[in-house]
């Protein structure tokens, strides 16, 4: 074999290896993209599930629903005015504020 034939065979082998490497890389990229799409789909399903549960919690904890249950089931009545009113002067408020500020300094 002469030098030209060896170089030609070496170039053919190198080209074949590079082409195979490129094909395997593209296949891996395609596989990873499919995996990413599946993960995104699962994430979106979980997000939708979480949002529906948040809506359920908000619906079940609404003030109107709780008042209706309290009235119907427990025969409770909402007070028209507060049971007991505590009055404090401005001086007492200032004293409490000073105590709290001194405590947390």
C-alpha cells in the first residue's frame, strides 16, 4: 500500500467515526427532548391538580359557607355587635409601644 491509500483509508475511517458519533448524538438529543417534554407534561398536570386543590380549599373555607354551616348545623347566630369592647387610652398604647421597642432593641 502506498501512502495515498493509507491516508484515504484513515480519512474514511475518521469520517465514518464522526458520522456515527453525530448520529448517536442526534439520537440522544431527540431522546432527551422527549424526556423533557414528558417531564413538562407531568409538571403541568401537577400544577393543574395543585390549582384545583387551592380552589377547593378556598371554596371550603369561604366565610359564607362557614356561616351557613354554623347557622344550619350548629344553630349559631352571628352577633350584631361585639360581645365585649375593650377601651385603651392613647397613653397606654404609647407605653406598650415603648415597652415592645425596648424589648426588641
